[in-house]
């Protein structure tokens, strides 16, 4: 994924110009595109399944309130990067290269969890404190 710099408004205009509806995730702090397409999971069953037995894709998990959200990588056969966001969509914690068949418990509370392709955090120079738009 090439590093592209777009403001959220420009990104919306680009969606209209192509005629295709694309969901994108942007790091508003450095204007880098983190993902071109994502799936939003709010349902408890979808949250439990996550990426298990599936192909690589970007998923945003939305929870009712901020809390510690432990993750596992059972039956996910590829590494990913993970962002933990608070209610204002500011990154409170990141996990790079989250390996298959492992566990991770964050130290900070989050309302959103964003699972990205492995290497996205490093390529886009994303860090804690950045604001994410989706």
C-alpha cells in the first residue's frame, strides 16, 4: 500500500469522482491512508469471529463503551497490526506484528479496535495520540 496523503474531505470527493463507494480509514494527524476498504463489526457474534478462518481484510470493531479489550489470534494464519482507539477515535495503543495463535491484552481502554494488514503502522508512521478518521 503506497503512502498517500489526503485530507478526509478530499477522500470523500475522490469516492464520488470514481463512482464507487469506498470506505477508507485515514490517520488525520499525518494524512496517511491506513486502509481503502473496511468492515464494521458491532454484533457480538461477528466480534467473536473476527478474522478467524478468513482472508486478509481490515476490520473495525465498535464497542458500547471504553474498556480493556483483550484479543486472540486463534485460527488466524497471518500477522496483523492493531490500533486501539478511544471514543474520540484517538489512538491510545498500538500492536504491530500481532502473530497467529497468540494473545494480547492492552494496557489502555478503547471503544474501537482496528485490525489492519501487517506493516501498515510502520509504513504510515502511525503512533499513539494520532487521530483516526473512518
